[in-house]
C-alpha cells in the first residue's frame, strides 16, 4: 500500500464546457484476454450505440491483456477500420493493470470501462457518464443490486455477488451497492490522483478504487442497470473470490493504520465559491458528536468493568485511578482515529500527553465525588459508588469533548496554495505524452521531473461530436489518439507494446 506524501488536494468539480475541439470527451476501455470471437461484434455494437446516442466525441480503446489467440490482430484491424477505435497491447495479464495503464495515458476528461461481453444494457452508458460531465460526481458505477435493476443470472453468481458486498460493508464499511459490475466511469482529474494509490492489478482493482474514493469523501454515483449473465464467462469464481478477500484484508489493514494519504483526494465543500468563503463555522460537529458519544459509551463501559476488577484487590481511590488511566489512553486513541479523523502516528505521543491532562481533570472530578460520598455516608454500597461515578463521568465527558475539540484535536488549517499533483508514471517511449496537458502556472513550485499535473479547469471547451456526412461517415474530422501514433503524425502499427505503469508492477503468476 503506497504511503508517498500527499501532493495536494483536488480542485472543485466543474461542468465541462461545451465547444468545438478534437479531443474525445469519453474514452471507453474494453479490457480483453483471448476474446477473438466476441471482440469485433462488441466493439461495433458499442461504436454504433455511441454514434447514435452520445452527443460528443468519443474513443473506444481495446486493452489486450497478453492474449495468446488472435485477439491482438482483431483489435488492430478494428483500429485500422474505425477512426474512433484504438488498440493497446500489454504483455502482462490483469484487468486492473490494463485500466490503470490506459486511463493514466488518456487525454479524455471522462474515462470508462465495460466488459467485452456487454452484459450491461448500453442504454445505461449515458446516465453513467452524465454526472461526471456535469461535475456532479467523481466516479460512477453500474449497480446490479439496486432495486430498479433487472438482472438475469444463476443462483451461484447471485449468492457470490451479494455475499461479497456484505463482506465489504461489514469489514470496510463500504456504502456502494455493487463493487464488481464491469461498468464504471471516473473523471480524469480524479483518476490522476486516485490510481497511484490503488495497488491491485487484477479483479480487486475496482473494489480498492471505490473504497479509497469513498473513504476520501469523493462522490460516487450509482446507476441501476439491466444485466444478463454471460454463460460463457471465463472468470474463475473461487480464485477471484480468494484474491478479493486478500485484497479486503490488505486495504482494511492500511485504512486501520492510517498509512494511506487520502487527504490528497479531498474536495472543497461544494462547487459554489460562496461555500468556500464561509468563515468561523465549525465543521463536522454533528459527526464528531456522534463519534464521541459512541466512543464515550464504550469507554465508560470499559472503565466500569476495569473499576469493578481493580476494586477486588484495592481501595476505591486506587481502583478508580487505575481504571480511569487505562480507559483514558484507550479513549484518546479511539477518539483520535474515529471521532476526529487523525491518521498515522505523527503527533500520537503529544495527543496522548494532552489526553492525560484531560484525564487528570476527569480524575479530579471522579475522585472528588468519591471523597464526598465517603465523607457523607461512611461505607457506601458498591452500587452507590457506581452511580456517583457515572454522574461524575458524564460531567467529565462534556468537558473532555470540549477540550478534545478545541485543544487536543483542533481543526487543521486548509488554506494555502495548491500544489501540483503527481500522476502515475507512464514510460514516455510507449505512451504519447503530447496529449497529456500540464497544469496552469499558479505561482507554485514546479512538479518533479517526469510528473504531470492536474489542471484546475478542464482542458479547453468540451468537443461536440460532428454530424455524420453521407460520403465520409461520422467523426472523420474528429482527431483521435491511437496506440502507435508517432510524434510527427505518422503511423507505425495498430497496436503497440506497453510496459507496466510502474517498474515493479508485474505479476507473472496472475492467472487473469
């Protein structure tokens, strides 16, 4: 799991403006492995649907995952015949590897992918990408488990899909309904920052991307789909499920330890500039109160159990001090991570020291209450002691929250100049770099060598698809980017071998 320092935050989402330009608005990637029979009808059907229904320029990219049959030749022939189609060849398997490689190099502002079997009804494609074009959402997914979806598949796949999503909800607290539907889209500015954090190169790529995006607060749009299972699917369910469970464990451990720099994916609070000019308004108060109450309730129960245990061999004051000390350390750690969202080990010792000061105040309240009780009643019953301690702890809890929020975990300032965001490295010898725009100069330090930057605004106006011409066919005037295009505009071949997005991104044992 990558822990490189955060280069900055994402800009506010904006509607992509309409206009005339040659860059495609949508790049639909079709990852394939040994699909020589289904590839041609799939691509032609998808192209015909987009030409008939999509109002802007588009591209279809066939990403070949080291196929051993005639799939590369079919892809090259389609790229030569259809101006909207390009082909990319990868020498390693893995759907996630193919998506990361093509998406990282694409110049389209909206990136999507779908399975080659076209199990999902294509009428859901425009609703999938429309929220990304409008600036409403960061990612979009097709959901087979939404109430409005209509799905035809066998009981085995139905059970595996629902069980997997229940695991995600229980272990990673995922709120999206369908992680593995092969029908997703993402904005390019989000992909530039999110993809370097995603480690998986296979089928778990989708889930990891969605979990990290959701944890970072990005907006995920779900579209109900009509979906028909492909009976000839070559996906190995048991092997895929095993790899997915390993991925769930890996991502869950990284999130629990706070080793992921998710702050690089934060968005401003809304797209209206007035939302970002509001001053002196406490943020997240309701969520912090809920989290603090939950942690406080569990801490109080833990404290009472400890007190009852220590009381068996010590006096009330000693038992109270020991129980409060242990529970205070646990309470500070839990509130640090769950209530106030502080991740990583930085400042943990200082926070615990400040938490012990707060503990001393609580100790004074509870010890004073016990002393007053003993002075008034002599030898009070154990139940009376517990009642007095509960009342004193309630008062200490209110004070603890105020001190935690204002002193121990205050809101960190988020002002300051935005910094350039480093994108995943793509070897320049294999991916045309002229199509990747650089960010405008905002007075910030230049990005490191070999890195691209995320523009604050989209790259020019959104191109509209030219109307079909009877003699030349549609899109003949639309500039397309294909694998194999040289810098001088000449063509070498319909396909080109690509190295992995990262030097260590190889997995010879990947069966997919």
